[in-house]
């Protein structure tokens, strides 16, 4: 289902959602003992500091214009130094999970707002915009948890399954798997997004 809101609004919400995602990585790293992102001025919501020409602009714009119903993107990764972490493999998994978790938190917050708007019948005109915020953040959260490098889910996978051969294999062929998922993944991921969206907002999609 394609939620009809303006192109500019879609791109702005996507941009700020990926920025919050990346800043959350940096904040988690700071909490775990690494201040690399802070020193580089990346713990900011200023989108200019995080823009990636392809992931933040070109790809999202193409997907919106195609009305694919599956819009996503990324910002420049927030840097961190694993040598500053007490337990590098575990802490890398934790800070990787912080990004998708920030998107799920945004989806939950605005899902609750939607329920309040529906119950009170106040500001119903804002409903499509609120729905899109939930929608895009669910997509970002679920997509980034895929165990494919360079997505966040790969670091979580490597923590629970510390196989050097697996890491080498996925790093070598991960980009192929990622492109295959981008082309075919809608059929896999959209039913999951529909379910989570309905649970959070009370509005069925599909």
C-alpha cells in the first residue's frame, strides 16, 4: 500500500529518520566508551553532516517516483573505533542494534499518536502524514536488521555466530544478496511491515 503524502514530505521524513538512526549508533558508541563520532561532530541532527548522495537522495527519490511502496535509504555511517570498546564484538552488536531500535521507537511513538488522533477525531487531516512516519520507520528498522553486510543485522549475526568463514563469505557476496533483496525483497518484508503497522496503529494495510 502506498500512503499518499507529498514527495517532499516523504523525502524529509526519510532523511530525518535515517539521521536519527545514525546518531543513535553514535550515542550508543559514546555510552560504550568510544567518542569517535562525538569528536567528528557526527552526534548532531543536522542532516548536512549525514547526507549520502546515493542513499539519502538518489535512491529514495527513484523509489518514490516509481511508487514502489517500498522506500528506504541510508545516511553516511557514523564512525566508531572498536578498539575503544571494552568488548568489541558484543559492543559492536549493541551499537548496531541501536539504529534500528531508534526507528522502532519512532514508529511506536507515532503509532500511539495515530491511535489518539483516531479516538479523539482531532487533527484527522494529519493522519496520512503520521501513517507515513510509522511506515518508513518500520521499513528502516526491519530492513537494517537483515543479516547482510553492511547492514546492522550482520554485526548482530556475527556476534551470535562468530564464524570467520561466515563473515568472509557474507562480506564477499553480501552486496549481491543486498541487491537481490532490493529487487525481490518487497514480497518478503512488506507482509511483516503490514503486520507491525496494524499492531501499532490499529489501521490494517495490505
